C-alpha cells in the first residue's frame, strides 16, 4: 500500500512491512532509501536519484523483475539464479534456494520457462577437498541468510547461509563478481557449462587455461519465448587471478545428473559436449579452488554472443584492471544521468511516490538489451544498432516507448533502427525477439506502433538520429501488406484480414501458416497497427496509403456484435466466421470473474476465447484511435460511463493487462475527466506499492513501470500520435529534460495537495484539473495537449487544480481525438 504521512512515519511503516512480509530484501535497504529521500529535502543541487531506486520492487508476486547489477540497456544483468518460478533468475521469496550467480538475464518478461541464466557460478565450501564438492544444481543449492539481499543501480549482493557473500557490478557486456568467504576457509567454485534457466542446453565447450587463470565457455541454448527448434549461441570468459593478486590451486571438470552421476576430473581442462538427444537434465562445468585461503575473491566476467575471444575482449575493454569500486562508480554515473532526465519536486512529493517513480524510471531503462556489435545469424556484421530482448512489442508500444520518447530520443532511435534492420534482413520487423531469436507474436506486428510513434514525434530530426524515414515507411508497409508464409513469429495474417475486413475464425488460408487463435484480439490490434501506418503515410504525404490505412484502422468495427449481452450491457467484440456470422464467446470468459480455471486464454492452440490473455469485457474498450465511435456503439456517453464504472467495480479490469492501460482514462472521451482522475488514483493504490510484491503481476519489460510513471506524472500517451491525455499528477512539480533537443519542460501543479494522493480523494481537497496553460497560453482543452506544443517546444506548463469536482468534470473544450470525429486530421 501507499503511505500518506511524514517521512518519519513512512520509515517506521516501511520497517514494519519488512519485518512481517515473507520476502527479502534487507530492511536496511528501505531505511537507506527513506533516509536518502528525507536528506534530499535539505540538499541543494541535483539529488542522487540512484539512492531513491528500489530494484526489488516486482521481485515477488510474479513481477519477474531482475534486480541484478546492470547499466542502462546493458547486455549483462548479474544476479542469482534460484529455485522455483524465477524467470528473471532472482525471486524475493526467502524459502527458495540459490543455485548460482550468472551474468545474463532479462527483466520483467512473460516467459514461464525463464530466460538466460547461462554460465552460473556457485561459491562452495568443500572442507574435505575437491572430490567432495557439491557441483550439481540440487546438491549445491543453498538458502541465503535473511536480510542480506541488497541492490542499487549497478550493484547486487546477497549472502548465503554458509556466510559467503556474493556481489556484482556491471558494464555493458562485462562486469566484476566479488565473493567474500569466512576467514580461514578455502574458496571453491563450480562454474556451469550446460545449465541455464530453461534447461535448454544444445551443446558446447569449456576450456580451463590454468596458466592464464582463465576459463572460456561457449555453446548453444534454446529460446525462452519462441520455437524450440531455434538455438542461439553465447560465450563467456572468466578471468580468475585478479591481475595477479590471486592464485589458483586445484582445477578440473565435472559432470552430473539427478540419478547418481557425480563425476569429477582433477586436472582435466576441457569439456566438449553435444546435446543429450535422449533427454533429461545433463549438467557439466569447471571446478576450481584458490591457494592461500583468500578472504575475498574477485572474478572478471565478459560475455559475448559472437565468440569466446570476443567475450574476453569485452572484459578487457570494458573492465580491464579497474577495481570493483571504480566499475560500480561508472555504472552509478550512467544511471544518475538516465534518472535525472525527469526531475520531480522531491520536497513536495510523498516519499513513497518518489521511490515508486524513480524505481519505475530505472526499470524502464533496463531493457531491451543493447547487443550492438554482438549480433548473430542474419544480423551478423550489421551496420545498424542491434537490440535484443524486445519481447514483446505488444507489451511495450503502449507506454514504454512513449515514455522513452519524452526524454531519450537517441536511445529510442537506436532501438527503432534495430526494428527497421529486422525488415531489411528478414522482410518484416521483429515482434518478440528474445535470446537473439524470433519469439511468438501476440497481437500482430506491434512494432508498427513503435516505429510510427518515433516518426510522428521525431520526423524532423530523424536523419540526425540516424533513421531513414523512407526505410521506416517501407518496413511499415511490409508488415501491413505482405503476408509472411508463417506469421507465428513475425508479420501478420494480412491476406485474410484484408479480404474479409477482420481476421476470420476457422478460415481456409492456403498461403500462410500460424496458430488459428485470437481472431478477435488480432483484429483489434491489426486495426490499431494500421492506424500507426496511417499516421506515417499522412506524415509523408502518401495520400492513397493514408486513405487505405484509415479505412483499415476502422476494421475493429467488424468484430462488434451488437446482439451479445452481458450484465445488462449490449454489444461486445466477438470473433467471427468468414461467412460473416459471429462465434459466441461469453464476454466473461478469461476475465478475473471466469470460474473455469482450465480455460485456455493465451497462446495455446486450445484457446477458443478469441482474445489473447484477456476477455471480451476487456478488449471491447480497445480502439484507442477511435473511442468516439465505441461510445456510439455502446449507446452514448451516459451508457458508456455506466459501463466503464461497472467494468471496474465488478472486477473485470486487470491492471496488469496491456489492453486495459488506457481504459481508466476512457472517461475523458465521454467528457468526464474528473472521473478519470478518481479512477487512476484507485488503479495506482490498488495495484502498486514499494514492496517486492508491488506490481500487479509481470512487469512485462517495464510496461507496468512506464504505465505507473505516466500515472504519477498525470499524463497518458496515445501511441502513434502526438496526443497526451491530461490527468492530475501525484507530484507538485517535475521537469523533463531532452538533451538531444536541448530543451526542458517544467510542469507545475498549482494548488497541489499531498492529501489528494490517496485511493479516494477527500472532499474539499484540490485534485481535479481546472485549467492548463502552456507558456502562459491556455490550452484548447483541459483533457489533452500535443507533444509539439509542450515537450517539443519546452518551457512551462501549469496545471491548475480545484477541489470542485463537478465544475472540473468536463474538458472545457474538445475531448481527445478520434478518427470518426475528424481527429488526427493533420500531421504535426
């Protein structure tokens, strides 16, 4: 829960929460964050924003957040790998055991198999010598000591229950691991060749060079969220001597399984193993110890997707001989630069809001992973930027990239370049690339909305940012018009979509292959992707394409079945046969109120629901570019509002589901913006907090983080457009810096009251938008403004609040734009 009181009370309650919840991290971490926020109230100059970040938010409650050591968009993220359900390696649950420490992870991904976790190293105590070391996963697993897990941007640590402390810090492709052993003990380490989180080893090699004090590893593993027939390659380089300060003693290799195999080869230096074709868990790696019983051991680690030599070169280039503290200081400096892109008024903001905001901004720069120079397959030697872990564009186009576009257009352009390069190399843009491999599509080609959002924001600067708008547009048209032979991993099933005006259920498709499910949600997503293409066609003066894609963006209407009734409300989205008849799905199916726990609602071939990870109750709100017509379909403003209230109050809403991101602000479109303010307050307080379980499920590559950041800033972006919806900020003032444009925009909230920052706004407390001015000029509406008038221009925005909810409950001008009412008529 969120707290609304003085910093002192906040600290006490934070300590109380930490004592009684089941999860780590250390209570000292929260005390340190709280103290840093309180100290910032009396400081001058720029605060240390890294001190406000809690990397453990989302490490419980299936948030799948990686709290490991990383830099912004770093290829490596050092953290522990743990037993149980741990897709990001680490989980806060103290009952789960540590199985190792590894350098590659993703954060906030939806893969239940987990992702990466390659090259695990586990510190060991082997009092009876080399042959007695516990090397296999099950044998070496250990609990950690309570209240020892800690992390800050660029740093991660925990202590095992045998008193061995593990620490790490990172560069882009390398880092340092530091292990502190009980004094007088002999340090041993098991280093894995085969193990990874999804148990997907497909063959590889490990070599020990005892003279150089180096272990190199390379192999192939399987995708975490894509076809199991695909494999990626990865390599690591472990330097063990700490520039001559450490000396190896014993070394050798080991192999093991879960049925009695536990073999060790002292003095052996090489493993060369292929895939275990008969199946089963096959484990192997290196085992080594240090002479002279050092209290602390430092190991330099480099990672590459190209070769062992490149992994070593990455470590030499990025870490070199630098000590742990220097690498950590550089990582912290990079995070400070990124976090200071948005500066909130810490003194006037409730401490927990400050912590939530900067923790969200931090997670919104963890991924995707900048693997430029490390691409493989058709992308080898590409001259473009290369980013991996794009899974999934369906998650990130709604808020992640719109947030990035406000403060970091350079990084946004680099990622867009990587999307366009996917079209150059494969014929279609990537959709859900993970582990350098194609992943499953979810809603279609959602990358269209990512690159179109970049184009409408930065077309004037595209060339300077390294983006060819003609290539960008060609990539969009390929997604929109060319049907791939197999659309499970890229592109869309556009042939039948264009023929019927929707994605038909049970259609004969003789030219392409894909899983015939999700016809209702794919139609809705395809239509919004077409809106994105329409926006760029308009921008570039492609009038015929603009007309064609405008019409196609309205195809969402073709899956509206006015005959369906649920809870007394008429009309719902439904999947549809090619003969025009609808296939009835109960709108409650796959909603939180669905009592059938065995119903398939995701990518399963048995998903008969027609919608992806959602219900018709939820997806029936989904036409972000044409909500005005949805209101007509639902019976007008009054019925629309009643239906929205029912949707939330009856529990159909899922805060952690991306199609619902804009729904709490839907009241704006029916000219009731004060109701949106009330609803967003409830959404935040019901679903987000500063604990490890403080997310409504999976962070989805910071989709949740960026959504929360927008809610706290009092904004919501309409993707593929320059329109931002105005709400009531949770902070009295903030400044967004855009160093590429060399401008800053300050938003001041007049009449702000911290008493309004709670689930239900008390009567008489100002919280509702009375008026908005931009550089002294009143906006044409208090419900929305345009990027070009605000964050492209820079200057000062004043949002005046009032306690008079009734007076503030209309837009005092135009409602947000919709295609059907003449909106989006002109490119900016």
